[in-house]
């Protein structure tokens, strides 16, 4: 049992560090290069795809795509599996993760981009979490004052635009391919879940060659695309990202026809 000190020996102190909530996905890898955080924090929360996600993140460190010394993996800390919905949404997830990140630094980066639609990834959420942390970490008997900045600097940047900025900053597109963000949880990305399709759209729009077999099934043929296409054509699905999605569909169809006619 922990020794209890009614009169505490010391106070919590400022960490003066920046923390990126890291998932091992393409956005995470690009944010690491662009934002240069002090800490990459990965906290598996009990999803069915995280065994492979954890393995892929360790691989990124082993391959020096990310700095392993900055990586903190908090296994067996938060289990949100009982709250995972059938669409894999986990309500409150980002709030738990921001609270966890607050133990490591005062600047907390969330890896959201334009087109992410949840209310736990928007500007109101960041501001509310920042206010909550600032309140809880006010100067008091057990802690000195810690002032937080909860932010997502690329919230207005689409995934396609993010790749352009990442490449301009010296990032390698191969490292994007080495990242993993499939919901299925198998070593090969499925190609048809939303993270797979959004990744494919950003890669196609940036003319990044995706090797054959990288996705098990062709992302631009995912069956759910038909259902959201009418909304996309009006720019009402994910706003600015919709035009990129449609551009990727065109490019994919053109390439497929060209391959057919060349007999390859
Ligand atoms: Zn997938």
C-alpha cells in the first residue's frame, strides 16, 4: 500500500513540455514532424484494433520514423472497451486522453484535421478542456499553478493539404505509408473503413504511389461511398474535403481505365 502523507512532501510542478496524443496513424506521424512535440503519448483504450496498433507504433520507433525516446505507451491505464459503440465511436474518449496528457505537459496537441466531425475534436472542446485543466491545476496546497494550452493547430487543414505541408517540411511519403490507421485491426489495412478511405484520398490527391496490396481492397470502391456521394457532391459531407474525395474518385477511375486499355 502507498504511504499516506497528510502533510504532503512536495507540490506538483510545471512540466514545461508539449504532448502529442499519438495514435500511429498518418496524421500522428505528420504532426510529429511538423509540431516537434516533446512527448508522444499513446494510450490504448481497449479497442479491438489496438493490439496491431500498438505493434505498429513500436515498429515506427524501431524504424526511427518516430523518436522512441519521446514515446510513452500507457498500457493498462484506461479501458473504454465497455463504452465502444458498434460504429467504433467511444464517447468521451478524447476527454480522457487530454486528462491523461495533462500529467506530462502543459501544451497538449490533438491530432485532428479538417473533416473530423465529432464534438470532442472541435474548437469548443479544446477551449472547455483547457478551462477545466486550468481550474483544476490552480495554485493550491498540492500543486503549483499550471496553465494549459489544449490545441489542434491543423484543425483547418485537410489531410490532403497536411501531406503537402509535411512533404514541404522534409517529410517522407514512405513514412505515411508506414503509418497505420485501419479500424479492422489486421496487419494489412482493409481499404474499406473510413480511416483507410480518407488516407487513400489524401495519398491519391498528392500523387503518392500506393503499392499494390497495400490495401486489401481498393479504397475508392468501398461500398459506403455510394451512400454519401450525393452529400459529397454538394460539399455537405465533410465540407472542403468533399472536393478532394471526388478528385480522388476521378483519378482512380481514370487510372483504372488507362490500365485496362494498356492491357496491364
Ligand atoms: Zn481499414
